């Protein structure tokens, strides 16, 4: 079992008053983690620009 976390960043929604990037851009780190193969890394925290420090 793999355990990873994603930070979509500030995404423009009603909750943020429309501030931030688009929802599809915010999905980038989630999609990247979801499509990582079974031999890929685990225990990572990923943002839109790549790995983030814990």
C-alpha cells in the first residue's frame, strides 16, 4: 500500500472568492499521484510544481 498526499494550492472556487488558479490546474498533483505506477515512490507530499517538504 502506498501513502502520498497532494496540495492543489489555492484554487479559484466560491470558497476562495474566485482567487487562485483554475480547478483543472489544481487537479495536477492529484492526477500525478493517481497515475504513479506500483513501483513509484511513496511517502511523498506533492504540489503543482513537484515534491514539497513535509
